């Protein structure tokens, strides 16, 4: 079963991933506090806090899955390059992957985006007003996931960037049962 899912991940260009248990996803209250008090985007995106489920609900969601793909992506931005086009492309590929996994018989599949959805230039501030509900997905950190801790625990690379020219390590999750 996992081999077929591996093939689908590869077919969509996601070659660097690890399968982890839902219980291995670190969902922490401090992540929500960091979103609330340290993110300048707080309250500006429909799927970010304060519009996200509670930490308890998020923890329960992840723990209800036995199998989650932790998908690693790298991106180095060229001088003056905006990450929005890259995010839109990656997010579109993740949605295609989610659909293909669903059509393969995994009805509980759900992906998260490695960064905000970037479908709209200006995101609305409530889920109800989202203009692209079918294309919008939350980020792991919006769901309280300690991305750094989860990636390190899985043996995957991640570090704090100190310069814009450094290569980003971004992560998406594919929850599948």
C-alpha cells in the first residue's frame, strides 16, 4: 500500500519524504502562541490563527492517522525573486497529489501547504469568505505543528535562516489512511 503512495508522491515531483506516524507529529501550544504574538501575518489569512482549530483538535486530528508523509522541499530564492510563484506551484502540485491519492481509494487524505496558499494576492480574513475554499489548505504551523522538531525527529534537514540567500527547507504533510 505504501509503495503505491510512494509512486504517487514521486509522480508529482515529491521525492524527498518520510513516512511517520500521526503520533510523531509534534503539536505544541507554543507554536500557536508564536503565530499569535510573533507573526506579522496573524489574523490576515483565512486558514491561520485565529481561524484555525484549537491545539487539542489539531493534536487529535494528527493522532487519528497512522501514516503521514512528511514532504521536504528546498527552495533558494534568486535575488529579487518573490516566493509567491513557487508557493502557488508547489501548492497546486500538492492539491493534484491529494486528488490522485483520494482517487486511489484513500478517502481520508488531506494535505497541508508548506506556506500560505498564495492563490489570492490579498487573502480574506475568514474561512467563510475564502474565494477558493476547494484550493485552500492550512500550513502545519497554523495547526500547531512544531515543524522544526517534527522534521528533526524524522531525521530531515531544517535550520533557521539567517540570510535571505540561504536555501529554505519547507515541509508539507500528507495525512493518509
